[in-house]
C-alpha cells in the first residue's frame, strides 16, 4: 500500500470530484463531515472553506487531509484532525474524523490512514493515541464507545484465549497541550 496524506490543491480537483461523486451516490451522511459540509462543485469556495482557520461558533480549528493512493493516483479517503476539542467534541467526537470511500473499504486503508493522521497530529503538537482519539484517558465522558472508535489489538489484555471475552486494558492518558485559538 503506497499512500500519503495530502492537502487539497487545485491539482487534486479531478481526484476530489471522482471520490465525492462515488461517495455521495452511495451515502449522504459520512465521515468526515469536513469534506461534505460544502458543495465540492464550487471548487474555489470548497477549498477556501474546507478547514476552520478562525474562530467560528461551535467549531474548532482543524486540518483536513486527503488520502492519496500514489500507485493509482486516486483519493481513497479523508481525515479531519481537530486541533483541540470543545465540549461537544469531548462528548461526541474526538480529535480525528475519518472515512474511506465505499469502493475502497475493507482493504486496510483506514488503519494506514489513521497511522499517518496520528503522525500529522503530533506535528501539530497534539499527542494522540489510536482508539477514542481525543478523549482523556481514551474514555468517552458519556460512557459510550462512540460511533467511530477504533481499538487496536494492543488495547486488549494480552494472552486472552480466543473463547474468553477480551478485557480492555487501561489506556495511557492523552497529553493535551494548551488550547490554541485560531488567529
């Protein structure tokens, strides 16, 4: 698998249009919301409003990346990294929103894309871990698992027999740097 996360630029317009056309034909409410909140047909407006870069009611600054399959030159998915969390995102979201287009699911792209997104988050000064991205201690304050939570095998107690139900190990706390406001 030869992928990389890229920022959207005019050179990637054909890849965006092809991916979004397929995705929206299959489903209307998909993650990440950041890539479907504006009409991609108006590319200049779409590009200008893709990321939150300033203070907006109910929103936090974010960075949006598209997952480019370098061998086929297509977008296979997208990831939205929120720079900090507000109260709503603490309960119902997290630092990372991600999605893979329908035709590319179940091929390992999501796992590889999240790995790259965690690296991008660290570059932004956000210490993230795999599952429950963004919740202190990896726990959702509402007590629910969350719609997009991902658990890695390392998060379950080791040496469990296949017949026993897996037990979650306690997760390391996430480090949240001082909240940075958009300027």
